[in-house]
C-alpha cells in the first residue's frame, strides 16, 4: 500500500531550506526498494549481542563492528557493549562476541587457549563458505577466492586455510595474472556481498581460462545481497537519483550504488538524512531509496521525513522479492 501524499512542510525544515519549501515545490515521486535494510544475518548478529548482554551482563566485548553501521554500533554501546579491534584487548574473564563477517580460525583458537567465553555471530551464509573451503581443500584443490582485499569477510574466509592454499582475485585483470596451469586442480568461492554482475564476469573469465575449475553448487553471493541489487535494478530505470542508506565500509551498500550507476542513474551513499544536500533534488522528478543489509529501517524513514521537508512526496514501494529467512541463535544463547 502506498504511503500518504505529503503536501506540507513540517515546522522544522532543514537548515538552508525555506519554511515553505515542501509546499511550494513540485511533487517528488519516491520509489522505495523492497527488500531493503536488515537481512537475517544482521538481525541475528545484533540479537546475539543483546542476548549476550542479558545473559552475562555488561560489559560484553565485541571484536570489530558487529555489523557495518555506526547507528547500530552506537546503540549497542549504550546497552553495554564494548567494541575492540583484536582479542588481546579483551579481559580473559569477559565474554566476547565475534562479528557477523566471520573471523580467521586463529581467533576462536586463541579464545579457547585463554579459556574465554565467546559467542560466534558469523552469518550462517558466511560460515557455509568456510565449510566449502574446507571441503575443496580435502579434495586437493587450490581455492581462488573472489572478493575485496581487506574486507573483514575476506580476512575471515582466507583465515580458514593455511597461507598459500587460497588466492584472492578482485577482478578480471587479477584472473589474467594467475600463475596456475590449466590442468591444475582448482576451485573458486566468493565473498557473499559482491556485485552479482561483476562476479559473474569474473567467474566467466575463470571458467574460460580454467575449464576444469570447480565452483559451489549454489551461488555464494547471499540471497539478501542479490535481492537488494535486483530491487535497485527495478527502480533505478524510473529514477533520476538513487539514495542508498549505508556505511562507507559496507560492501553490500557500495554495490547498490554501483548497480544504480551501471544503469545510468546517479547514486549517493548516505549514512544519515543529515547528509542529504537539497541541491540534489534540483530538476529531479523521481528518486529511489534503498538501504544496505546493515542499515535499520529507522534510518530509511528518517530519510523519507527529510525529503518530505524539501518537497511534497508521493511514496511508492517497488517489491523485487519476498524475504522470510530467519537464522537460529547459537545454542548457548538460545537455551
């Protein structure tokens, strides 16, 4: 169902905009993507921190950002979570949660060596890639991993194997530089938050160069990443601008901007509504809005409200897929 037509400017219009900006401007069509925002893995990770705080009491330490969103992290800090970069910053007698992006095997091994209480919030779909890596190694295959260097998920996945057992490629140019012979036993896996289209091109290049390379039975790019990119594709063609609510270190959010721009529609990544420049709406008839998988719906509605202060808006939802995925909590918190 479409949201009401906003035809008046609230009293607290953004600074720099006249008080009657919305009422005097031409209506703006606002197309909101569905699905958007939190995925099942993010929901689970946040709930894990909250349940850990309930069970163990504050403080609960979290290694790295639980998910890539400042608003979420600050909210958990207010409840008693303490975020650290490495495990050696955590007192031995304090509980610690590992982020949704996954960690190298060495991290839980160190926690066990220190007899620490830890909870692994790794997204189950990332854990699936970790298990696939182990199976490919058992079959004697070297793994080509498609991902973005330095991303926590990539660090965590490559940390599942010994050095030299997995090679990272980011693009087709990297495929051209691979040193392997065509008859070597190879397999490929991918980061879960990549561009569907870009990854397909890299896989095609790998399969062309190494005809016997083995891939996963099902795509590693997660359902949420694929669905959000599909939704942007459906609305971008009817928009003059696409706004993506997400963090600059969020891979899946950055990919949503790229999807829009690949279709010829300018995209802007924003963390909060306060980052909207009123000049972006000059000459704009329709704007698209979505959110990365780590961005809560409250921030999407904040953006809608901010746009309504600048222009009267006609809000409509563009639905590309229905999501009903739910992941179970770790046993130690579900009891």
